[in-house]
């Protein structure tokens, strides 16, 4: 494959790549539709030259081979969407130092922790005094890891199998914030078990999982490797700082999301200043 010529200072094309090995959506949707939508949103709101690529890969090795072949044409990086988490990690390892690869698990975790920090701050609760219940935590372990790194005081994991011994409504008393990672794949009755005042954070808007992508990709390009846990936390705090009053997350078009200074801090792996403020 010949690489795409990129003018000096330009980011270059970005691939929104998926193999549908981890596609869980409502009926009448498809992985291709989701990939095309994500690419279009990135082009319109962030200026990234994003192109959707749905591929057929029967194995991790096939996905790695495909991504490696695509890399020269996408110097801006690869965003892995709807790929099995283990496959995503393997692709990142195989292409490390070649092209920036960020997964939807990473971007989703950053956005949800940012939303949790904003929600706690708006309630006048310091992270150390905050309570977080993660529904379906095993679907994205990075969420819990970031919650710990953010200093949230009490973090509980809950799944449908816990309902009999630990009802969700009981667990979420005393001002807890809920992060729901099960989404459409989860039991519909779970929301009915919660008090109406309990904040529930989930990826319902298709732009949510894209908010952290520009900074994470830029940081990976800057450092030549995927950001560490500290870098993801810096990115989450940057989202908090960009969030307007009355919202829990910023708009995808917010210029702060593509600020090069944010990418540098994320690439520093959390060594840069970690303070943030809520508007």
C-alpha cells in the first residue's frame, strides 16, 4: 500500500475500523451504519478526515494484518469500533510505534468518567466523598480503573446476577452515581429499580464515545504509543473542563477537544498538571 501524502502540520486521514466482533445494538441497526455515522460525525464536528472501514476478520491475526496494511494510508490513526476487546489490545500491540490505534473501550471509559466527575462536582461532592456504581463493569474494566485513578471514594460493581442478594436500588442509596455499561444489551428492568433522582450515565448519544478520540489519537501520535492510565485521566479531566453549564459532557464540536495542548498533556501520561474546574 502506498501512503497518502500529508501536508506538513496536517493530521492526515483517520480510519474508523471495525470487524463487528463486538457489535451489540438494537434491532434494525448494523455495524456498517454505526461506522459510517461515527466517521461522518468526526468529519463534521472535529475536522478529522475520517473514513469508515468495515472488514471481515475471522481471527485476531486477520484483523492485525488488515490494520497493518491500512496503516500507511491512515497516518492520522485508526479508531477501532465494534472490535472484540482482546482483538483491540492485540492490534494496538502489533502496530505500536507504527500508527496510533485507539479503541472504543478507551474513548467510552474516558467520557463516562468525565461525566461522573462533572455530575459529582455539580452536586457539590468531592471525588473522595463520591459513590459510583458500575453496572456491567466487566464489559469495560478501564472504567473502574479510571474511577480509582480519579480518586472516587467508593466504587461498586453490579450485574444482573447480583439482583437477588444486592438489589440495585439498595446499592445506589446515599447519593450514588450509576454508570451503565450494559446499555441495550442489559435488562430493561434495571432502571425501574432506581430512585428517580439517581443519576444514570450511559452511552446513549453516538457522539459520547467520540469525545475523547481527537485528544487520544493526537497523544498517541505525539508519544508514539497509546496513552497510559494517567493520560486517560488527563483526557477525562479535559472533557470536564470543556463541559458547559447544565450539561454533563461537552459537544463534539467544542474546540477544546482538538486543542493540541490537551494532547501534549495526555501524551505525558498524567505527568502534566491534573487540575480541572467545572463550569
